[in-house]
């Protein structure tokens, strides 16, 4: 299998940008190679977002060293219960803000 990655220099954001309006209750699925963002919520309602990843627990979870991901299931333990303690102990927004301001290094 040949794996190829795009660099930011390969992407023309003006040419390649797509806007995807989604109705309430809608769903968008894409892989981790798609640069993405959401725009400000202009409605009076709450907008929920959920990021799920299916991968080996031994692989990085995409939180860039800010915090570990959460294992939701173990094939070896059918009675496994999710432990949110470690995940909830780090507020990634605070850590990211400190990093951007130069107050803290991300490991």
C-alpha cells in the first residue's frame, strides 16, 4: 500500500475550500486528512459536536500531547467501564491558551 500525504503547500485554500451547510440533526463524516473547522454558531440554539476515532489504543489519539484519549471498549474485558477521570483532569482549552501565550510547553 502506498501512503501519500499532502502538505499545506499542496493546498490552495481559496480553490479547494468547500462549505457544507448541514441541517439540524445532520451528520458529517470525514477522515483525519481533511482540514476542517466550524464557523461561529449564529443560531439561538446549542450546537453539539462529537469527535469519535476508531483506532488502536496504543496509537496517538490526536490531542497532540495535551491529554490522552479515552478507551471506550476492550475486547479482552466485556465488563470494561470507561474511566473519565484522567481525561476530565486536563482542560485542553486552558492548556492550549497557555501554550499559545508561551506560558507552558506541550509535551
